[in-house]
């Protein structure tokens, strides 16, 4: 299987290095074996294929018979077949499976994002920007008069947030939210044909840092509408914990989750939620109005108030340094000891886990969902400061330190160290 990014070129090579004069080389595409290129002796020919999808994209190498496909796009992914016939070797066949990867872009919620074009734009070109699996039209530049139009989409999620550059065709998304996560498709329609570019945009949720035992406020950055309904939810199950009715300014708090009893306060003007004595985890706000339904997402973490935490352990114990949060897929953690990396990894991709420092060989285990670190069979040489660096989804680098002392003893038990510095046997 050959993997290539959309917009790039890919070359498919035969096994032999040079084609012979009497060789017949035939390239086909798809299950229907559509002829797209062939070569015999000095004669070479390429074809546009069904609906002209290969127009101006193919190049045959006269020496090797290799096929280059320029400006790859999703329609060109699939099975390519090579058939080589010669008087000396007979007929041989070779298959290539080509997979197109989308361009991936990651951005923090609240920022602006510019999706650029790869092709040169002319005045008479028509440019379309589409969103999602349904290819909903969100912006266009009309051919001829160059008139620019942007659209809110059916559910209004892009209301007032789009801008289109008439010179480059680039699309700007202002104050981006998690609702804007998805695949964006750009079509440039000209006399030469249509070029397509797809970009997969991932919007990272806001991360809120708080100190254990203190308050934190989640601000939706919007004002309550007269007909609006604000619903605050918590956890992966989206349990309702508070709601605000815009028209009456009435606030209610759900009693289903005991963790939030007498801990919540809603602002009647902004809809922001204050949490007393923080509970960590994912929070979601659903805003329902007559125009549309929108969402805001937040992740709350507790950080250490000041200084490294003091931890004691005995020789031979299992020492577990436990974090107080869940790592989302794609976020990274790194543990260091005496300025050397002990362990690093990414949640959702165990293959990217790495362990360093030969002194700890075979004694470390990184927990991908929490970032916790287990040190097995501790020794006095493990005494020192351990540092955890967590690169969150919103690009912030968070650091915790543990000052660990390992004492000599014949005891054989496990010590578990929490982020708040307390230890339990």
C-alpha cells in the first residue's frame, strides 16, 4: 500500500530498472481496468480516464516505464495495475494500492484559521468552499464578476465567522469553535478543469487550569439571548448539572450528581458557570435559541498550588506517581528525572511510547489515559526530583514536580502517590 498526501505527487515503479525496446507497458486504474497509460518502444501515451480525472496529471518515464501521478486527490485513490509484456520474459502483472491522506490542521478554540489554496487563482475562476460529509456550501467566489458570498450553513454554525480572499481564494474562519471541526473541501473551477483540495480541521477544546480547593469559572464568551436556553453538562455521559432560561433568567441546578451539590453558580447575564472546590473533567455547554443550537466544550484540570510534592518510598517498592486528570487522544506527556527523559507517550497511540535512561530499564510503565508513571523495584539511586510535562490539547505546557526519597528497607509493599501529595500504603 502506498500512502500519499492530497495535492502531492506519487510515482509507481515497475520491478525492472529499464524497459526493453520490445516491451509493452500498460497502466490501468480501478476494478474496471480503465486504460490510463501505455508505452511500447519509443511510443508513449497517457489518457484522461473516466470523467477526465487524470487530465494533465500523468507522466510516463521513457526509460523505466514508471508512472507519475501529479496533484493527487481522493478520486484517484484505489487500485493501479501494471501489465508488462516482452518476447523474452512473457507477461508479468503488478498491483499498487494507493491511499490518499487528507491535509490535517489542528487549531485552538477561539483562534482564527486560514485555509489556503494550492493552485493559482484567475479572475474568471469559480471557487467553492464546502463543509462536512454533506458538502454544504459555505462560501463562494462567482466566475466572471468575482462576487463573494458566505453562508451560515443550515444550522447557522458559521454565522458571521467566515471571510473569503478574492485574490487567493483562501477561507478564514474567525473565533473558531469545536462545531467547526470537520472536513473542508475547496473546488476551483476553471477552463482547464476542476481542482479539489480537502482539509481535515480539528478544533481543540478550551482547557481551564485551577488550584485544588479553589473556584474556577467557565465562560462561554457570549451573552444570553431572550429566547435562549443554557444547558451545562459534565462528563462523557453529558449529565445535566445546571441550566439557565434566557427569557425568565431562571436558574436551576440538577441534583443527580452529588459532586456538584452547593458548588455551582450561574451568571444570569453571560451564562458562565462558576464551580466551587473544583471537580476535574470535561464540561459541555449547549446553547439553544430560535436560530440555532451551539456548543462549547471545556476541560478542567487541577494543578499543584506551589512547589514540588514530597514523596517517600522504601527500597523494592512499586512507586506510582498518579495524575489527577484524563489525557485525551493525541495529547502528550513526558516524565523526566535529573534532566533526562524517563518516559514519553501519546494517548491513543501506544506505538509512540518511549522509555529512556538505562538506570530505569525494564522498571517503568507509562499509563496513557492518565499520564501516571509506575516505577518498579525502587532503589536508593531513584531518589531525586521527577518532573511531569503535559502538553495539553490547547497547546499549554503544564508541569508538576515530585521530590522523591527512597530509603533502604526490607519491606515489600506499594506506595501510591497522588497529585495532591498525599501517600497511601
